[in-house]
């Protein structure tokens, strides 16, 4: 199917994004009156936002058969994949106890351990683990002994892939659309928790890592610690315009468990005025889409800490603006997060003349990411990218990969579920 004009694609992605956000908060009885193309884009938006299996259990209305089949199968695949992840974490826990290494399973794994989600509701692309810097070498050896290969490194983490996947003859980029039960489970090993917003590094490692951990898998020290990590990760995603509805939903569900003391501990992280400036944009977004989730006093305190320009930007942003529903490549997507003129200038300089780490990351994406396999942008020189920023209207390759998959025949997109999961399929939709 030929690709429709990009403005129409973006409009459809945005309308699906905003509708799904509303349905996750308060499901309605009547579905949208969309045409065939808009339902295709709804599949793309659901995958980009990581909410396909959630929608399968939340929506009270029924869409076309291709839509219903897709979200139902995604729920089944997610549940089967979660069982594999649980088994993998159990193996890691056992070996880490023997090796006297303390670990913290992060984000999705922690939310599942707390019972915030049940099997099949929340997809997990990777397993994220936090280890003390002094134990990172021994932890690398442990993962190698479990059949993983150390395949790449970024300033944030090391990436480990199953040996058979990393050495497979088939291209790594050959991935299915959405979740697949048999997809390789990668591990990202962190020795700190930090984000660059857009250049200044915010580090919350001391908050996230337990003060007295035991060997094996540990929980976050508190609900507030997990919330802080999710909040910082959301801020980093907003800077890159890659935030997902799933991240917002995570924060909303966890905020319901936050007690007054937790909110006070969150605000107490302000060791000096302005220390939590970065927390306001994701909190404003959370309050906009989940109005009862953030105490008014917390928002007021964060607003007083935030630079005026970022505070103004935060008031008008929608989830569509800071996610892959925003299709156009921008030259300086994170410049609005700069806290000073000097930082803006440094950010522009770094975008025009990128450092070696950014170039290496782009090379890794071009070989490892499904969206980059057949996309000219991933292979483009930096000089040509600058020309495209200035004179072109090239769409972002990550969302366009999902768009093209969704425009294929639904049978190609809706991967058959694994055998023996009929009982899960029967429970994927609410009556």
C-alpha cells in the first residue's frame, strides 16, 4: 500500500494517541468512527506507545476484526514473553546470590514485582538491571556465563544479547511488529541512573540503589525511589520526543500508591533551589492526562523550582508533541530544555558537530534496530542530515517503521500467538 501524505499520517497518529490516553484513564462504551487507514495508524500508534496489550484488557468497545485480532494476540504474546522474563530473572537472582552481587531490576520488572501490572498487561522490550560500579565487572562475567554476549556500550549502560541471537546469521534488525513471545530478551546493565537533559546530566543513582542491599535481586528502597526513576526516564524521553503512553500510565498507577510521606521525600531531593527543575514537564503531563494523580501542592513546589521558559513550555505540551506521534525530524529537539543561553549554544554545537559517542550510537542503531534496516536516514552522513534539517521535511525513521508495518496486510502484522495460550486469549478482553 502506498504511503499517504505525511500530514495525514501524523494527524492519524496524533488522534489515536490522544484517544488511547483518554481510554486508559476512563474507558468509554462507544468506539471511534475511523476509516481503514485510521485503524491501521491506530495499530502503529498502539505499538509505538507500548499500550497494545493494555488496550486489549481496558477497551469496552470493539473495533474492526483486524484490530481486535491484533490487540488480542499482542496480549497473548506479552504474557508469554513475561513468563520468559520472570524465569530469566530467577536464574540471574540465583547466580547473583552465589556470586555475592546485589542487583536492582528496574522499571517494568520492578512494577511487575510490586503487582502494579499482571502478566500480559505491560510489554518489556529489555531487562534493565542496576549494579554497583564496583560489581559491574563481575556482573558482566555472570551474564556471559548465562549465555549472553556483551554487544555494545553507551554512556548509560552495557547491552547484552543472548549468544544465539547475537551470532545468528539472520540480520538483527529482522524483528516483528509489536511484541513477540519468542523475541530475544536483551539485558541492559546500568551502574548508575542518569539522563542528559539535554546536555546537563541528572543522576539519581543514590536514590535508586538500596543503602543496604543483599546479594541477588533487590527492590527499590521505596515507592518514591521507583517513582523518581520513572519520572527522570520520562523526562529524558520527552527531550528526545520519544515518550510513550505506557510511561505516563506507569507513573499514574504508581502515584496511586504514593503516600504523603512519599511526596515529601520526593520534594526533599531538592538539595538546593532548582534541583528538581527537570521533574516539572513530566509531572505537568501526568497531571493533564491523569488529573487526580499529582497533589496540587507538589505541582506548585515543582513550578517554583523550574526555569520560567521550561515552565511555560510544560503548560502547553501534549503526549503527542513529545512522542513518536510527532513525525518531523527536528534539528534541535531538546533545545527547549536548556536552562541557560550557554547550554543552548553548547547543545547546538553538539548537534552540528557530534562527539564520537553519538556517532557510535548511530552506527549501532543502523545495524541493530529494526527501524533502521531499510531506512536511508540511518545510513545518511551527518552533513546530509544537517541539510535535511535545514531544507527538508524527512519523517523520523522510528515511527515510520511502525507506520509501514501497520500498512501491510494485517495478517503480516498480527503474528500468530504461541501454542497453548487459548486460556490467556479468552481473558484478554473485558466483557
